[in-house]
C-alpha cells in the first residue's frame, strides 16, 4: 500500500490543506458478506474520506461536492453536533459526517455505504456496540434506497447488515421475500440462502464470501 500526500483546495471554504491518499493496494483474501474489503485495502479505510481542517467538510475528495451541498450544509445543527461528538473514533466520525451530507441531498446509496464503512472501523476497534448502532443506521438507509430501486447486490448486503446487528428475524424475513421474488443470479441466490442458515443459528459474526462453498 503506497500513501501519497497532495495539496487539496476545499470546494466550500477555498482553503488548502494536505491530504493523504492511497496510490495502490492489494487484496489478500475474499471480501466479507457485507462487502467489507480484505487486507490491505481495509487498512486504507482511514484514507477514504478527507476532512477539511478549516471548515470540516467531509468527502472522498473535498475539492468536489454533490449538487446541493453548501457551506450551510456543514453549518447545520445536526452536522455540527456530529462533528463535536468526540466520544467516537475520528475516522468513523468522518464517514458518518460524509453519510449525513449524502443523505441531505438524497444520495441515499452513498449515505448507506459511508455509514457501513463506519461500522467496519468500529469492528476493527472491537467496539461492538457502536458497530451495531452503525449497522442499524445503515439498514435504515438501505431500506430507503431499496424502496426506490431494485438492486440485488445491495439487497444481499442488507441481509448481512441485519444479521450482523442481531436482527435475525428481519434477515430471514427479507431473505424469504427475495427468494420468493427470484434473485438475479445463482451466486446471489446461494448467498441469500447462506445468510438464512447463519441467521437461523443466531450467528452474528463476520463471514466472508469465500467461506461459502459455491462462492
């Protein structure tokens, strides 16, 4: 994993600051069922979100922004409250702030992905309670996203988010709903059935796609 530093001008406050990014990383084994990357890419998570040290705008690239995000967005009470919550890990907080901004402009897909990344960071810190809270937030966002679109891969992701946050009934219920409608391909169908088998055992631990016999 190669880390490079570069000067970045924040698109909101126009101040320049130095940020680290990943020039390249390798994957040593399979991803988890909720798409959490393997090493060394997982160790690169802290570099996925930039935070402007001047105005505290958070985005994968603070020189860019989604339409609708302005200075007012990062001055909103909820954003400032999250920013000042120093009881949680700094890197996880950056993902949560980025998620908030995505949700504020109705980019629910990326809002969900950012919150899920926060859960992964809590996993690696062995902060189980915070990881579950982050997954419950992720689940709510994924439910909203899937209400407006059909996305089989994200539906399977939601199953694992339910299971990892101990919502076994939701996991099996949604899985049966997916199976009754028909799943996009055989691999996804097998993964849905695998999630059901894990949920029925009340297994909320991490599992990778490669563990599944047909993956």
